[in-house]
């Protein structure tokens, strides 16, 4: 496989990776948010990298080992943004998805749509009707992103969302995908954009996962 045909993915694990929700096909079992995201991404991407903000526990490393992801940690004194950019530098892919562990209900067909839309562009990014962007659920052309980041004096202490939003806004060839008008066809309930940031959103993700699992569970 040529390097140009490789699809890369970087999962930034921001600290909630150990939270659990019901497994899709085994609702009586639990899986971590990180496992859920990797399960959605690995079917589409050829190369997986996970950047941990916090040192992961061995049990988590063992749980995600079947995905074959390369593990990277935010080093002492290093900012998460710098670590994410290092993961882009390490990638052999032309285009790379950046996503966090906080979207456990991400659908593979949404990921595939982002990759397909990125062809010929520096960035394919979901956009809400009110103009809000999803820079932490987007596909970037690796060389264009790194070239831009190197040319800017980007405050590395910024949180990843702010930093990537800033970078996304300065890339030239951008393909915007309307969440409500295009991506809703692939994900009617827009579960892919349910971002687990607190206990309330975690409860919502758990509830949706349980409902989904009960629909798929075969009757005894």
C-alpha cells in the first residue's frame, strides 16, 4: 500500500478514557470510551495513534492492544497540542483524522464520509448550521497542517480544541460538511457529535448505548 493511500487516525485521550458504557453487541458488558472510539475508527483507518494526556494504566493499554494503535504520551513539560502535532509528524498518512475519546457513539460511516470529503482538500470538517466547527472531529492533510503550524507562533498552552480551531480557520482548501444537511443522513440522531464532557453527557451516552444494545440483542 502506498503512503498516499494510507488513512491515519489520531485519538487524543483527554482524561475520560476509563469511563465505561455498555458494549454495542453485549449490553451486559462494559467498554471504555476509548475502546468505543477505536472500534469505530479502526474499520476505516489504516494507521492508529493514541495520544494520552495522562499516563494510562496497564489495564487500559492491554484492553486497546488488539487495535494495534501506537501509544504516545504527553511528555513532562509538553503541551497536549505539541504532542498532537508530534503524532501528525509521526504519521505516514496523507490525510489523518483527529478525534478525541469523548465521542464514543461516533459512527464509522461518518468517519468514512470525512475521509472521502478530504480528497483534494487540506481539511474536511463538520460544521453546524450556526457556523460552529468540530476541529476535534475532522480530517487534516498532514503536510498542510504541519506547514501551517510551523509558520505560526501558536500558543501551545492553548487547549487542543482552541488550538485546532485556530489552525483549521487558517487552512486554505477546506471542505465543510453540513452536520444537519449532510451528516444527519448517515447518523439520524447525530450521536457521533455527543461529546462526553461531564457526568450529564456521560449519562446520556450510557443511556443511548444501552438502548442501542437492547435493540441489537437477540431474544433468548
